[in-house]
C-alpha cells in the first residue's frame, strides 16, 4: 500500500500516519521529521534547511526529492509507505511521478484531510510529543491519561517544535494555500484523490480512512 496524505499543517497527517502504519504494516515517510533530524545532526542538508523551516517557508524541491528518492529504496519500504508532508509543490509531485515510474511503483491513493484554517492555529500551537518515543499529544484535544506521563512509554519529558508558534504557523498556512493546494486539482484530474473530514474526532478520521482504503 502506497499513500499520500495531503493537508495543511495541523490537519492530522502525522497522527493518522502512525495509526495506518500499524494497521497496514507500512512505514511513515515524513519529510518534516527527516529534515528535523538533519537539522539536529548538523548535516549539510540540515544547515541549509534550518532557517527556512524556522521561517515557515518550504525547503527547496531538490533537497526533499533527493531525501525521498533515497528513502524509498530502503528495505523497510518494500511493503509500502505513507508520504506525510511530501509532495508539497507541483514540482515535487511531478518529480514523484517520474521517480515512481522509474522504480516501477504505483500509488494506491491520495487522501486529502480537510480542516478549516480557523482550527489549525490551535492544533499546531497546542501540539507536543514525547521526547522519548515521539508519541503525539495536544494541550486540549489529546492529553495523556495521566497528566505529564506518556501513555506509550511512561516517560515524563515532552518537546515542542521550534516552528509550532502562531507567527510561523501563519507563514506555513500561506505556503500551503499557495504552493501545496494546487496538488488537489492535480491528483483529482488523475482520478486518485479522496477526501476525509479532518475535523471529526481522531478515531472517526481513522475509521473513514480505513473504510476508503478498503480495510474497515
Ligand atoms: P500534521 O502532521 O498534519 O501537521 P498532527 O497529526 O501533528 O498534524 O496533528 C496536529 C495536532 O492536532 C496534534 O497535537 C494532534 O494531537 C491534534 N489532532 C490531530 N488530529 C486531530 C483531530 N481529528 N481532532 C483534534 N485534534 C487532532
Ligand atoms: P506539518 O506537520 O506542520 O505539516 P512538517 O513537519 O511536515 O509540518 O514540515 C515542517 C517544515 O519542514 C515545513 O514548514 C517546511 O519548512 C519543511 N518541509 C517539510 N516537508 C517539506 C517538503 N515536502 N517540501 C518543502 N519543505 C518541507
Ligand atoms: Zn513516550
């Protein structure tokens, strides 16, 4: 199974990718996570990406296309993958088409997660993750069962992304509308775009996705 999750920052791509990974035994490929790892490791890519990400702008197409092309060749992608946050521009979508053709791979679905802009600022500024296992939480929408303790691993340290502040979110939303939203008609024209209501409860979004993927 090979999927693209399309949606603005805070739409729930990462949250749902984690659940689909477990259900379908496929891997999540998040260009955002890979770029943050490169920044943390101080690699050449990280040095080039850091300021761009902090400003809420998009990193160059060449960098992310290169990262994805290498990653898809890894053995753990054999069973399939979920692209989370890639492609984000028409140039990336076109590069992806070419890449998949060359690798003789086919996309099964492109799923758009629809969430109104008004909800996204709160989604993003309230987001945090477990510093140990990466489990995702939200200040209001998804709290750990025991305050301050990760449900998944029991640890008590959490982190927030440097770019999850109100000011940067505004730039990221603008980048989404200007550069990523044109991918919707692009994939619709190819006949593989499907849409879910990303404003429903987290469990209901998962159900809707599993239903449209044919494994309810
Ligand atoms: P994305 O990967 O699209 O940027 P995330 O999956 O990180 O978005 O979700 C952003 C924040 O919103 C997280 O804190 C998450 O817990 C919360 N969230 C995700 N889906 C929902 C939902 N359907 N309803 C309410 N909150 C949600
Ligand atoms: P979100 O989960 O909020 O949608 P991501 O983690 O996907 O955010 O991305 C964080 C930042 O990383 C983006 O604002 C952008 O600077 C950079 N980035 C991630 N994926 C891409 C991509 N495909 N093309 C260009 N820049 C990207
Ligand atoms: Zn944890």
